[in-house]
C-alpha cells in the first residue's frame, strides 16, 4: 500500500484508564526492568497489556521475526488498545518490517512510542504507512532502568494532548540561532542504516535530533560523515544532539565531541544544541515526528506547536 504524499495521520490522545499494548519488536527484555516499567505505566493511570511473545527469546532477539511482528499487529487490530509502547531496543526491528501490514495499521492508527533500535520502525511507520509516531522512553529499557521523574510527566502529558515546552538547562550551544521546522531523527546508528532503504530518513526543512550510546568517537565521526555525504544535513533547519551516553574517545588525544562537530559544520549557519535529554540518558524527551517545533539556542528550548495527537 502506498500512502498519499505528505499526508500524515495523527493518533487519538490517551485518556486515563486506557489500555496500552506493550511489545518487544527487537531485543530480549529484562523481566525485572519490564516489571518496574509496567508499574510506572500503571501509576500514570494506564492499563498495560503485554504482547503474547514479550518474554520470548530467539538468540539476540525477543522471539522470532514472525512472533515479534504478530505482537505488533495484534495490538494494532485490538480495538481496546489505544497505544503501543515498545519494551526496549537492542536489535531486530528492521527484520519485522516485511511482516507488518501497512493497510491494517493505517486503518487502526494509534499512538506508537519507541527509540534506539526502534528508530527504523518509527521511520517505516511514518514514511511507508503515513502515521505520526513518537520517539521516546521505552518501558523496560527506559522507565525500568531509571526514575525519570520529569520524563514520566512529559511522556504522560504529551500523549494525553497537554502541550509543553521542552527546556534543558544542561544543554550546550554549539551554534547559536533559532529555527522552525518539523521534527525528525533518532539513533545515529539506525539513521545511517536507513540510507538506501524505502524508509530512508527525510531531513530537508526539518529540525533533526540525533543520539546514540556506547560508541567510540571515531565511529560517531564516521556515521555523521556518512549522513553528511548522503546529503542529510542539506536544508536542515536545526540540529539537536542527545547526551551521546557513554560515547567517548578511546584516547585523550582524540579530542572532544565538539571537535567532531567543528569538522562537520565549519561555517554553521544553523542552530545546534548538544547534550539534550534524547535517547539513552536518565531523562528522555518524548518527541512527535513531523510536528512543527521551534528551536532557540539562547533559551535552550524546543517548543512544540502541538502534541502530535488529536
């Protein structure tokens, strides 16, 4: 099925008491972290419903490709489920794409949240299906690992249609300025993996956010240069980098992350913030794709025009 160009369907907002589906489209799930994360979702006032195969394991995956895809599609088809939250990332979301049914998903649009390896699934759902998705905390991999007090509040508010402005006191300004554009992005490794596929990230006229975890500087440098050489920084309105958790030089002489950016953007005329709570940190913003936003480095804010839900 091909969607109409430029037409993105927004899901309905959540209400207190709504049932939400929990799926594991990628790597195996830690049971204790999942239990803790489920408690967080329940405390928010939602009723979590586990997919049938969430606790499965097949090598480095949370069950077979068909099992993981079936959990996603079962939640899509279930009229009682109002949102789908991913348990964790890891690896494997790309392997289930051919098992999904775009036509059924588009007829049963609901909130879908994930990050890390789920980046590929988010871009597939946006570009191939035409539905608005959310990059944000995962149940076991995020809420199950850290308290995330402010992230919990923002996650709940945005999915319930309550607008908010995102501010990060610890953010660092690499390039000053302000910009307006639609939001897109995700984990750097997966953004690079999307290049050459039917769900290749589209960045022109966008505010692009980029994050990653556990990568040495030379790999970050290589992946960012791949994006540049693929034209993904052309026409970008602004860039927001996450905390790049545990991404560090292998030797002191390899420099700082800012040195990598200085080589990439020697004469930057776009606003660029770094060290924002996106991706794998102790706090994680929930960001709706293809939603208009304003970035202002002077105030270290990202203001969303709407919540992405209707």
